C-alpha cells in the first residue's frame, strides 16, 4: 500500500481522494462533481481532472464520457476476483521473501505484528474508532512479510491489489476478531520459522475468511 492511503487534509488531492475512495468516505457509485471536489479538496479543476484520470487507470473511478466521473461500483464478482489475485501475488511474494529475508526482515515482521496485535486487542474490546489505523497496521504487517521478496515490481503489484481488497473490507467494516488475530500471529511465527508452506496455507484461509465475513455483512451485493 502506498503512503497515499492515509494522508492528512493538507496533502495532495490525489492522495486524499484516493484514500477517501478506499476507506469508503466516497461511496461506490457516487458522482464526482468537479465543483464539489474543488470545494472539498482545495484543488483546481484542471488538477482534479488529472487526478480523476489517474484514478480511472487504477480502477477506482469510472469515467462516464460526457456525464463525468463516479466512484467505481462494487460487486461480489469483483471482490472474488480481487481476492484471488491478492492470494496469487501474496503467496508468491511470501515464498520469495521467506527464502531471502535476513535479521532486519525478521525485525520488521515482529515490529509490524506488534503494532497490529495492539490494535486488534483494542478492536476486540469494542473500540472501533480507529478502523483506518487498524487496516493500516494490517497492511504494514502483510507488507513486512513480503518485503524481502526482492522484486519492486511484485511489491507494487501486490500493493495495488491489496488496496482494492482493502476497499471492500472498509466498506463492509469487516473485522473477524480473534480468528483474524490468531491467523496473524500464526503467520508471524511461520515467518520466523521460515515455513513458507504453512504461511501460504494460513494466508489462503485468512483471505477466504475475510471474503466470507465481508459478504456476510450484506454490505456487498
């Protein structure tokens, strides 16, 4: 996930609009009117047109010809496609990373998991006020696991797909509680043992469980 995902109001219109789409502030199917965006994001119309064109290429915005732009809609079919692609890319990156990771990589994994586990404990207690921070720590943990894969192209592709998957989770406000936390812990331990087979099996169950939970909320049709 790029650092554009969770930016403050003073940063670029691209980063802020992108973050608001991924986190569901700008809801699926919402019309993106340039004058409204200019007021809300403090950018010129020409800058906004360029921004929206970039987001069209990322499949986060739909260009409607003469009718303007709208936030890309969601569907069960698209979620399943995105989840399958995430699994394909992330399991490949995991195997490469486990084979090449050094002590610094292990430290990144441990640190990222510690932050995520602390946030998951808060969520388990019913504190859902920082859902964006929870998902950021979730991203940072998965990114740490694959960070020694040795391919920036693979890392970039994984980040793009992860963000599209994350959008569905944020829209569904999907948190699986102790099950997901246990899977994260098991993945950390598998990483430290360099057990790629176990980690890939855990990841497959983790992604499938997330999909099923998101669909069970009824927010995605």
